[in-house]
């Protein structure tokens, strides 16, 4: 009997095959989830190179720790938890370093959606800059919660699993984040803020879709050295 194609297997089956030594199984997992992981990392860190490195670090960690996965959560939840932790580690390590102010145009360009281009309407680009610059003012833990719930559309219970905190903590972090952002975004109410991924009142919006070409390079392999991509930096 022919082996079932990898694209028809569940995430957990692929992870089990990876642990068993199948060379292409982990690459398929990366292909399925890299875009969402990239979107979370970019919005949490606000820097393309840092986000790319965080995702690559997370994938290498997942590759090496696959044998510890016990199926107590979905594979995608497990991957997001590793990615968010990698992002928060980078935020904490950078806390003592001087960073560019959020109103620096170069930094704001880095915060744009990965799929935005020069052809995007100027008004939409300005709105994106305002929203993401405001997001960058939040403490890392609040930002991570808000990104998952309000920008990626995860239910609060699933976001709590990803962040490995109680549901009440996610609700509290989101509430504080929304309260802090509200004065900065008041002028955007009714102006399409919800369409940009963050509702005017912090309402959950559909998960963003990030084109593969915009995110970290696709290794298509389960080789940690290749997954790291020679330092993990995107061109």
C-alpha cells in the first residue's frame, strides 16, 4: 500500500513521523504554519530581522523538542507557544538597549504588513503605521495577548494556551492594552480600523494571512542547520 501523501496527514501525524526519522515531515509542518508564526512574530517584535530570527529559533527549538510533544494541545498551539516565547525572550534581552523611537519613519516601515507594497493606497499605509506604532508602545506581554486575540483572531482560551497563562490573565492583558490604545486610536473609530486588523473597540477580527514569500525563508527540510538559514536573517 502506498504511503499517504504528507499534505493529507494531520499535524500530529507529521510530528510523529518526524520523530520517527522521516526526513520531509517537519518541512511540511513548517510549510503549513510559517505564515501565521511570522505574522505573530512581526507584530510582537515590530522588526523584520528580529521576527525572522525569532521564527527560525522557534522552528529549530520545535525540531529538537518534537519528541517531548505529548498531544495535550494542538501542534499549532504548541508551535505558537514556542514562537511567542522566542519573541518575548528577544524583547526582554533588548529592554536594556536603546531602541529607535516609534515615530521613526524607518522603524514604522518595518512594522507594515509583510504584504503591503508601494502600490498600496497611501491612506491605508498611514493607517497601518498609526495602528502598529500604537501597538509598539504596549508592554510585551500585553502586546502578545492583543496580537493573538485581536489581530490573529484566536479565541481567548486558545491564546491562553499559547501564552501558557490563565484565561483571566489574557482577558486582563487585552483589556489593559485596549485601554492604553484607545486614546491613541480614537480618531480612527469608524474609519476602517477594524479592517486593518484591530477593531476600534478591540474586537476580534479574522486571522491575518501573510504570503509565504514575505516571511522567513522556507527551508522545506528537517535539518536544523538549514532551518536556521545561516543566521536566520531574511534578505
